[in-house]
């Protein structure tokens, strides 16, 4: 088995099934260490700066790649909570992040976005809203950074749509998608964060276990699914990035 990637054409040069078997019960640190060693260029992290994303950033930047920091893609939708943007700045300073910010072209704030694309676009066409604010900027960022593999903070227990998610998979363009926390629980992420003083969004302590755009995120009630506060009442489970 070949254990490296063909960076030129982004084609995996290893057996995903074998990797998934090998790392199914591994600590996220081991999964990320393998990525850093075997994907020396073209490895990025995508982050919404939720607690799981912050755990991955801490693992990468404190232990695994301090000398060759993995780029962190942040999608500035222009509709984030102020607390999220404050955490981005704090994390950028604390970890000296190689932060790569992508947003909708030609607009710089909510007012400009509304003027160009319509008031409260998410109420009229949430799919188009996500295409403009997340999907297009993400794929542009992955392309510009010559991405071979991208790391997500997804866990299987977050939603039914993620229950069978593997640790290693391919996206629609043949890039490797790495889910190092796939087998972890929310409790495991918080235990790690507490042990290592990982900074986190204060909204997590106010009933927001999963934090997205301010107009589309509500607190979660006791007994609800972790992501129940995302797109409440819209019948959505994903924004489209991971579909």
C-alpha cells in the first residue's frame, strides 16, 4: 500500500478503507499526526470556530505542526455572531494562526450583502444564501490553497446525517476529507478543551451547542438534538458544504 498522496492531481495514493480500519479507534491526535506527516502540502483545516474546530486547531498548532502551520479556512458569511468574530481574533493571536478568510465577493458587510442580494435572503432562498456565503467561498478557498485534504470538525453523534461518516472520505472533487473527531462525543471535546485551556465561544454556555449564522441559529432546548438550533423550522440538516 502506498501511504502518500499524489499532490499534482489530488488523487489519493492510499487505501481509504485500510486507513479507516486503522484509525477507527484512534485518538484524533494520531489521525492528525498521520495527516501532517503524509500530506506535507495541500493540507488545510476548515473551521467555524465551534468547540470541535477549536480542539482540532489546538492539536495541530500546539503539538503537530507549529513549524509548518496548517492553513485554517474561515468563511466570513458577514452574518456571524459578534462572539464568533471575537473568538476568531483571539484564536488568531493565541495560536498565531495561518488564517485564510473567504467571503462573498464584492461585499464587506451585511448592509452591502442585502443591497446586492436582497434583504433577509435566507428567508426567501436559504439555499442561495448558503451558496453565496459558504459553498462558493469554500470551494474557491480550497482551490486557491491547492488543497489535497481538508480537515473538518464533524462528529457522528451530531446529527443523523453524520451517523455513518468515516474518518477518511473523498469530496465531490476527489479531495480527501478528514474527520478526526468522527468517533468522538461532545463530552470528549469539552474534556479536551478543559484539560488544555482551549478558548471557546461563550455562546456555548448560553444554550448554543452548534453555532452558525446569527439569523439562522437559535438556542437548543433540553432534550433536543445538538444541531436542532440550526435552521429551525426550515427542514434543513446541513448548509450544503458537507453534502
